[in-house]
């Protein structure tokens, strides 16, 4: 009996020893899963431009807080410099993350309603919409239609007129001025409706165009006037607040689905912090006092325009058409407190 038990015990021990390699092999995939997930985040320009600064913040913070599990490599103006190329690369999975920046409504037409002049009138209103039910619905749509996950929505600030001819106080001051706009229909319609002459032009041509008189000016958020050095080629900057500029940071849906739930949560949490970081950069200078403080030392005078007069023109000439085009979203936007 004792002999039989001894044999039995030796058999069990031997069996466990034989299982050891198999246990180790079964553990191998878990070890492999800890290999860092490497991601490239491409943007069309470097810091200190506000979007670039916030995306760089996102990349550094997500890398640090994931404790080596995720490595985000921010490339600002070095890998891909055109918005359409960046978003196409995200959709195809050639890069993990990118932003359409100011071309959001061109590349994601469903966002075009936010660009209707003066429909979104404050930053608080914009973020209530983008961080709420409307933003959630757009995120789901973009996943299904474009294969991208929205990490966070943001904006590039409200757009204002800069030009070489005269300060813009009233709509009549804009009359006849050739104003560069982004190559999208709604931007051209906005400037034309407000009294100017819209000139669609890629950003790469703008500085030269202003120097050579091909255009009289353009429009930009306050925060971008210094990083893009526009103050060097213009004489006046007028706060017209005519277009809100929503955008987002998008991740390839396959890459998103490859993250664990806790990693997804971390990415969204860091995204909200990056969103707040960008908001602070944009809003801190988007006032008469803030703009003067930023641009005055650069020799560029700043004035406040008669915004109600410009808004009245937009309401008369543009709102009826776009209200019919975006009836459901329109109601949600106008019912959101400013």
C-alpha cells in the first residue's frame, strides 16, 4: 500500500513537472500583450499653435500614464502636413491618430452646421453641444461611416478678419475686400454674405498672396495670428466672431478596438484634459483685451466690430438655407444655452 501511494505521489509530481512548460507557453501571449502599443499622432503644424500644443500634451500624458503600455509619438508638421492626407491615413490605419483641424467640415460634412456664421455664439455653447448628446451621436456616426473614433472634440476658436486696407467696424467696411477663405463652400458663402469677396486658397499660398496683393486679407482665430506670423503681413485685425471652428482628435477604429477597456478610458480621460488645455489657450486671448495684449506688441492694432450687424446679415442671407439642410441638428444647437 505504501509502495503504491509512493508511486502515485511520484506520478502526480512528475505530471506537474511535465505541465510546467505548457503553463509557461500558455502564459506567453499575456507577456506579448504587454509590448507597448506604438501610435503616431500626426498634425499639420508644430507648437506653439494651440491645436498642436494640445495634441503634444495628449501624446506625452497618455504615454506617461499608461506606464509603458502605450507610446504616442507626436509629429507636428513633420510627417503629414495636409489635413486630408492626415485623415485619410487615420482612416486607412497608416497612422493611429490625427486631426482635420480647420477642415473638419470638409472632411466630415456632418459638422458643417457648426460653421454657419453666428449660429454658435459662445465657447460655452459650443462645448455643451460637442460634449453632450450631439457629440456622442456624431462619434457613433463617424465610427460607422468613416472608421474613426472621436477621442475628443475641440475648436480652433472663433474666426476674425485681418486685412491690409482698413479696420472692419461695420459690414460696409468689408465691401470689396478680397478675403482668403479655406477651400470649402460655407466659408466662401460667409464672407460673400457679410460683404467681402471670398478667395478660396490653400494656406501654403496665403502669406505670399497677402504680400503680393492677390488677397487683401483673410480670417483666423486670435490664437493663431502669432504662431502663423500673420501679423507680419497685415495692418488691421478686427474681432468679427463670424465662424466657430469645431474640430476633433480622431483615432483609427481598429486601433481603438485593439485597446483594453481601461486603456480606452485612459485615452478619453487624457483627451478631456487636452480639450481643456486647448480651450484655455484659445479663450484666454479671444477678447478685445486679450487680442490687444497678444498682437499689440507685434505692432498690429485690434478693434471690435459691430457683431450684431454682421449677425443680422448672416441670419437673413444664410440661416434659412442651412436650417433646411440640417433641421434636426439646427434645433438642438439653437436650443442650447449660450
